C-alpha cells in the first residue's frame, strides 16, 4: 500500500517518535483534540461546509450597487 507523503505524515511520525521516547506529555497528545472534534460532529450532525470565498466579480457588483 502506498500513499502520498505529506507534511502531516512527517509531523505525525515525529510526534510518534517523541511518544516512543516517553517524552510526550499528556497535554501534547492529539487524542484530546481528536476526541473533541468527533464529539462536536456527533452532537451537531454532519459538519457544515465553509462558505466559498466570493469572487472578484461579485465584489465589484456589490460595490457598484452600494454606490448607486
């Protein structure tokens, strides 16, 4: 199995190596962050998608409407 090596993979590996050394503190572990995110998802249902950034042409239209 092959997957793309990303910056996230690199960071996760470094964190895992610190964990193996015994130097990782409980407040440094990502488990709490992940559990909190999952809990928010479970209580609110499907995560909302962020609104798309409005395009340049829409800004011009709104600016023109504001001037008139």
